[in-house]
C-alpha cells in the first residue's frame, strides 16, 4: 500500500524539462573580447608580413562568432589598419610605433582574419589583406604643399638610395651594408627639390674597407648571425646639392629572417613585386581566401550576420527617437563597425 501511495505522489510531481540556454548576444566590435581577438590578429599580420611596415589597428569593421562545440569558437574579423613608421624587421614593439599621419600620405590595410578560440586561447587560422595609399587628391585637398608618395622604382628614388648607401658605406668602419628593399619614398618639387627615401638594409660578412677590393664577395650574414637595419635619407638637388643619411642596425634578432627576392639589390634595385607601386602590398604576405567569411563553408546562409544586427540596432534607435525618454537619454550604438582609433581614410 505504501509503495502504491509513493508511486501516485511521484507521478503527481511536476516534470521539469531542460530549457535550452539562450544563445549569447552577438559581440560588438568594441567589446573587450573583440579587441582581444583583433590584437592577436594584428600581431599575426605583422609577424607574418615579409616586406614593408608594421600596421596598427584603426577600426574593427565586423566580427562574427560561430560556436563549434564546448569552449571552441571560430571567429571572423574584418579590420581596418594603418601603416606605422616601423619596418617589419624592426624589434620595436607595435605599441611604440607611430602611425603615419594623414598628411604624410597614409597607407591603409584592409584585412579579413579567421581565428579559433579553443579553451580560451586565440590562434589565427588564416589571413587575407590588401593595402593601398590614400588618394593623392585627398592629401592635397588637406595639405596642398605636402609631398606625395613616389613609385618605389622611380629613377630619382633609385638614384637617391644608391647614393645614400654608397655615402654611408664610404664613411663607416663597421660592416658593409647591402640593400634589402626600398620601403617608402616621397619627392618634394617646390620650393626646393628634395627626394626622401626609407630603406631596409642588412650587414654583410665584409667590413666597408674590405668591400672596396671585392664587393661581390660581401653577402648578408647567415640567419644565425643576421643583423638587419633601416636607413633614411634626403637628397636636395635644387637649388643646391646636399645628401643626409642616417642608418641604424637593429642587432641580431633570433628567429627574424628576411625573404630574399633573388635579385641583386646592391645598386639600389627594388624587388620586382613593387615595380611601379608606391607601397608594399600586404596581399603579398596574406592572401588566404578562407580568411573571409564569404569564402567559408562553415556559415550557413540563413545565419544572421553582425551587419544585419547592426541594421536592426539602427532601426531600434530610430524607434527610440519616436517615443519620449528621460533627459540625458543616450541611445545604444550599433554593435559594428567599431570606433576609429586614429583617423578615417
């Protein structure tokens, strides 16, 4: 009898079914998690770029998160970057690198990055980038007298780099330097004619004095002894002539290598990949199509994108404007794109 009563009471107990957890709200582009992912992505881009300069984050344009399982997410980022004054071979931490100003003829990078967050640890799976200089018209509109970027294989640029490197090697008692690549060049035509250049160099196995006898024998040091550096130079050609050169070697950096092009760069020749261009394109180092969400098969087409969420947020803000709110009410911003950290090109 007692067993029957217990059974009846058990049947009468409410049955609690497991309620599935609500999906997490989509990340905003300025959320700490998004910024942490962007920091890892930018570090990866700079660490895997073979030419040109380091880039700094300017804006997170979009972020998408696709859960894969327990503590396992795939993240797609769209980033706007800006070129800094630090060459990719420089040991200077990115935080200490200066972003080139708009009037210095800025270079912008657009990157798609695919990451995985597994057990709280972020890692980059793929990256795809493109970088380009701001239009000359935009620069001249704001600063009519500012010199513009010149092609890296411009005749005056090559002449200046050759003269600058020769001048440095003729005056130093240290290692003979060879050119690795020209990074940037500008030509000012008025009121004086000045060619400004920046270029990366490598110390060789010869002293500058030894190079006078047989310069062809002077080759960059092997990877376990490599010593890279950076030079800036300005050549005044009119109304008078003057050349100023400053070269600094970084010292040996274990694990840091340079991707050689196979061309003779002793006379100031630039790699063929930059012939006719004013900047080194990030695409040459980052061109994996699976980094883009649109190229990935992991996202079903029916899934709601952050851009759609952003549009919905804008619509909600518009609805807020139609109803009265307390004094000082500030409508919530859309989750993406994020804030501009430097300036917009």
